[in-house]
C-alpha cells in the first residue's frame, strides 16, 4: 500500500506541473484506481491509518462520461489470492464491479467535489490449477461467492489540464445474495476508500 500511495503522489505531482491554463471541456474520463476496504471502527482521526492497514486492497480501472454536472460510468476492481494447501498452490480471484452515477458540483473549477451512488456485483472464483488436465479450458473456474450491492458516498478530485486525481469514500448500503442462487454472499466491508487518477478528454 505505501508503494501505491507513492505512485499516486507522483502522478499528482506530474499532473500539477502541467498547470491548468485552458477551461475544462472534459466529457470522458478514464484512469486507474486503488481501493482499500476499511475494517473496524473508522473515525476521521484514524481514517488514513485504517486505509494503510486495510486487510483487503483491490486494483482496477474506471471510466466516466460527464454531461454538465452529471456523470455515469463503471468501476472494475480485482485481486488475486494465493492459497497454499498441502504444498500445493492454488489461486482465487476476487472482483468488485459497479455502475456509478455521480453529481459533480462544479464544471470548470480546479476542485471537483462530487457525490456518488452505485449498484454492483462482487464475487470470488477459484482458478483451475495449472496441473489440472482441463486447465486450458477457460470456463473451468469454480464460482465460490457472489453478491449484489448498493453503495453511496462522495469525494473530491483536482482537475489539472487533461489530468485529474482524487479520493472518495463509499458506504455499502446493502450487500445481498443474488436471487434464486445458493452461492455464499461475498463478504464486503461497510466502508471503502478509493484513490484514483486518470486523464480526461
């Protein structure tokens, strides 16, 4: 996580060196995101400590289309879990994907505060072992957990010419099993913080 924060800081510094001389005419955003699930009792004074000590960190990408103050987009996050069992190594893949609706309070300002609402799906799949004779079969993974969720939150970004970067915090309103399925619910945390940086067109 410290390396991720260093990379984020460098991206922000690089973007800041470009300046923001022309009005913001962005209509499309795309970038990278680092999400940390926040466990335990999170308060303002220990927020960043909880973020750095997060037991679950996801990497991913996002995109957003912006029309005036309203934005719509998607976020894709994932991580691999290495499992050692009886000297054998297995892998699992966790994902969190969401469709996001945002309201940006400003259009051309340096600061970009916003609120967000999203609906998504989270889950875990067991990947086939390389020693398995069917490992070449793309669909050989085993679904272990899946759930659907609603979340809401907000954050702030900075606009620097064609670059943007920021931080947001999301609260999971609901995390429920997928109807008419018997899969275990993916154990999402109530709070998630996301660092993001990208380019605008």
